[in-house]
C-alpha cells in the first residue's frame, strides 16, 4: 500500500518539498481556518510540505512527533497529505485536530481519536451583552468603568514584557511561557495581529493579542492567543478587553470570534474511536491536575461568553500514550 501511495504521489507530482516563507503565508491565508493555523508559524516548528497541496506543522521531542492543528490545505486534500505524512511519521501524535482529521486517521490507519478538549465560536453579528448568563461580563465592565479603566488598540509594546513576567509568576507553571499549544508572545511573523491594551491611570495593566483566522484570503475570525494582566489587578480585566475587541471586530464586519482551546473540557460520552483509558485519565487530570494548569478556571472564563462549543481531538497510536504525553508536556513547558 505504501508503495502504491508513493507511485501515485510521484505521478501527481506530490513529492514532499520545502515551501518558501511567502508560499507558506499564502497557504495560511487561503486555508488557515483552524483556530491554531496562525500558530503553525511559531518559532521552532518543522514542516511537511506537499507542493500544490499545503503543509502540516509539527514539533519533535524525545524522538516523538507532535502535529499541531489540521493540515493547512483544502479539506478535500486532507487524505493525501495525511497519508504521505503518516507514511513518513507513523508514530506521530496529532494535537487539537478536527473530527474530519480523526475520521481519516482512524479509518485508514487505526489511530485512536480521543477528545482533547473543546473550542468555542461566537457569532459576532448576533453578539450582545444581554442575558442573565452574561451578568459577570456586565459586572466586569461596570467595575472597569468605575475605576477609570480604558481599552485602546495599539501595536507598540507598552509594558508588555513587564506585565507578562509578573503574570507568569502567578501561574501554576512559573518557569516559562507555554509554547506549541499556545504560540509564544514573540513571533517573527505578525501580519494582521491585533493588540488591545487596558489602561488604569495612564498605565497599561493588561493586554490581549488576537491572531487572525483566514478563509479564501479573508479574515473570518480572530482568536485571543495571548492574554496577560497585571498581577495585582482585580479579576475581570480579560472580560473588559474581550468585550471591547469584540465590539471593534463586529463593527468591522468580522463574522466570528473564536475563543481557542479549552483543554480537557470533555464530553462524558465515549465515542467509538476514542481510547477509554486515555479519556478516563484526562477526566482525572481535569479534576486533580489544577496544580499543572488552571483547567477549571479557563473553562469557566470562556463559558461566560456563551459561544457555540465543539470538540477538538488528539490522535494517537497507543491506547495510553504515556511517554508521548509526557514528552508533549515537556515540549509545551508545562513540566
């Protein structure tokens, strides 16, 4: 079968190659519909390229291969690029991928496709702050107004590193910024990033960096991939920044806002392609593992926006990929 795939790829001119950076950006703008497509251009990524098709982004740790997000290509070309990639990296793990990718990898190669978390998307044209379940958002905005907090969009660095380092010291993981699952704050490629800062008494006290999500060379959504707040500022600055940015994006006619990954926010029901053992373990980590990461707090915060939730998955070869997940935690700097 592998020889047949190689022969077919050769006939179609699909041998893996190396895109230039401008070619990769062009593919991102055409097919970068996944919430982490922009993050595939973060420093340290490696790429599997198929000329005329697209690319898969991955990192390696301890001999393991970890793919981030869906392939950056047309969905109808997922099967061919995933087959070629699997032939090269048969033991790879795929992190934060869609059900479409799960179905291909499970049906063709027998990989497990276990829910990794959830994502949430907001229809901005129907977005408002009204409703009982958004009371916490309105309360945060009212508190910000009373204390004179203002929000401005600007691209220049404004106490960014100072705020970020103070914020990191308050987190569960204090040694480094997380990478891979959350792209680093410093990116070589920053086109169409949007930066919103909150100010109190003229000083920046928090910020959010939004990354663009593309389809057919148009921005269809933004996702808040980097958010920080002054360590001694009251809870709620994230809500204030988000609400302001959403109003701006809505006025610009942007259709959606994505909230990104909600890790380990899992459906209790087991799907046929899922690993029962791994899902049980992830439920346990969600309940007992807040010393690693504030899973419950993040889920609560993002749930306040009342977006439409959908599942995101990881694909893996073994029922319990213990070594692979340990390597991924080291890769992301959670350990």
